[in-house]
C-alpha cells in the first residue's frame, strides 16, 4: 500500500491565510472595525481534514488528504469550491474559505464562506480513479455539506463532472434528492445555464466597468491573460468579444504573445484538442512563461494561480489595470508597489465573484425547481456585478484607498452586521 502524505506550507512559502489577515487588519484599521468582530472573522468556524483511502487502477490503495474549511456562516450557509491540486493544504484552504466569505459579502449574496480540496494532481489520475476519489470525499464530508448548510462548487482542477459525482454520492448517502447541495453541476443534472462561463464573465464585466472609470475605450485596449482553464479561457473570449485585443495568453505548459491579437476561438479549440495544454499553439510567438505577466498590455488578467505577482515582478508590470481572475494572485507586499505605480487592481474578491453569483442563481433555481434561460442568468449576473463594482469603487473614493482594501471594507461592513446581529454565546 502506498501512502500520500499531507503537505503543510513550507517555511519559504507565503502563508495565504496570513495574507488574508494582513488585508483584513489593514481594512479594519481604515474602517474602524470592532476588534471583537475582527477576532471572530480571523478564526474559521470549522476545519475538517480527512484521509481518503482509494483503490487505484493498479490494484494498490493510495491515501489522499481531503480538506474542508467553513470560515463563516454569519450571512447564510457557507459556499465555496473544491480544488484538486498538489499544493492543497490546510493553510490554503483556510485562506480561500475566508476569501469566499468576503466575496459573497461583496457580491451581496446570502452566503457565508467555505473551501475544500484534495491534494492530488488530476492530470495523473484516470477518470475512474478521479471518480472514486471524488465519491470518497463526498462520503467523508456528508455531515459537513448540506443544501442549507455548506454548498460546494468547482474550483481549480475540478469541473461539472466532479460535481455530478459528488452530488450523486451525497444523495445516495443521505437518501434525498437535493440538487442544490452542490453548484457548478452540468445542466442536465440541475446546473444553471451560464455557470460555466460565469467567472470569466464577471472578469469581463469588472474590466469594462473599470475601463469606463479610467476613460479608456475597450476597442483601443490590449490585454494579457495568464491561465487558460475555466476562468482564463472564458475571460479571454468574452473580453475579445467586447473588442479588447488579447495580445498574450499562457498556461502551465507555455505562453504566447502576438501584438496583432490572438485568435481566442482558435486557442480554445487548440486546447480542447491538446489535452488542455497551450503548448504547440501557433497563433503567437512563444515567450518565457514568467515574462507573460510583465509583457506589454493595458489590462492584465492573472487567472491561474495564487502568489504570482510578487515583490520581484510587480515593479515590471506594464499594465494600467489588473483584474484578478484567480484567487490570491498578488502577494500583500506587492500591493504597495502596484499602488505606487498607480496600477488599478480589481481584487479577486470582486473580480472573480461572477462564479459564485451564478452558483447562487443555480441554488435558487434548484430550490424553486424552476429554471431560467441563459439571457436571464447573464442579465441578472451583470446587474449584480455592476452594483458590486460600484459599491467597491465608491468605498475606494470614500476611504481614499485601493480597490482591494475598499472591497474588504465593503465585505466587512456587511459581515460586521451579521456577526453583531447573530450575537455570541
Ligand atoms: P482550471 O483548472 O480550469 O485552470 C487553471 C489554469 O491555470 C490552467 O490553464 C492551467 O494550465 C493554468 N496554470 C496552472 N499552473 C500554471 C502556471 N504555473 N503558470 C501558468 N498557468 C498555470 O482552474 P480555474 O477554475 O480556471 O481556476 C483558476 C483560478 O481562478 C484559481 O485561482 C481559482 O481559485 C480561481 N477561481 C475559479 C472560479 C471558477 O468558477 N472556476 C471561481 C472563482 C475563482
């Protein structure tokens, strides 16, 4: 029997939860948040870690570490994705859970925040292995998840396929048919139209709203997108549809630049036929993956990983606007450099809130048993995102602070009410 051990964040790595606390402290100071409320929000409500022994195709058992953190239920049942990646660990899941609380509050959704994950490399497992691991995780989390309790969704390394397996296993174990217990499902099993593209759509809506404030015409603007998975590919496609010229794209396998503009439909087609890898794409010049973020553009969309905009590269970023499709792409120390360079950064908790917004719509449709058409979903999404953007923009002016801290202030203002109104023992 081979065993996979749990990874803890290494000493040299930036603790993501510390990054959350640093921003929370800073926003709390600016808005004069009650120290008791800050204390409550600095401590996640529930942290669950499970070991999942699963039979591999080889006939050998491997043990996978699974996590779920519920950060807050002050504004409603907790909501947050499930990530499959090798660097999943307790610290990361805790940080992502807290961000979900802030994100739902910024988007004005009746949800708290949670996150889960399994430490594995999805590319190294067969579909059968992934199905058994996902089902084992659903059983292990059956007392955590619940349609009015904790509602997962896809994240990095997972998609509607995993959500359908988890839904099925959860329902078999509880004996109920409760489609709303998980969102981001395929449409055939209760998913919402528009959910797949929703996070990229939110990136597009936020980008257009910011460009308007900056008096920039989208048709004269260029963009670079890092990450070409769910968020990055839909964001690139939708930005291109709005007339923005996408000059750079990249993923884990390669990065490409083309000052004349990349044909995004061709890139999406290429990736679909190339096992989700951009490597080999001929629609641009291949550049060093690490150079992509610093290449010439007006708008930069990091939509892959956390901690990619750092002290080392922030000073070399040429974009005027950063729209964070990924969660936590900017380390806290880099914020000061971006602010000094007057680069406007639309933070993750606002920029990528489109996904959870349409997840909320999916949950509402599941509860009602009545389904909306795609135009309806998109229109409601755009409306909610525009309101969220405006609220954060106004707070950035009111408190004379960055969009990131303004988003935290917007979220904490709502969460403070939830914490105070629900009270303590
Ligand atoms: P995904 O797995 O579909 O895609 C991830 C992309 O990142 C892939 O193209 C992959 O090749 C690329 N990537 C991985 N390592 C890289 C590297 N070292 N350099 C460059 N690219 C690399 O994941 P996703 O769902 O698109 O999520 C991306 C980010 O967006 C994550 O931070 C996730 O938490 C966040 N997010 C996702 C959603 C959602 O609805 N999917 C919602 C909110 C936030």
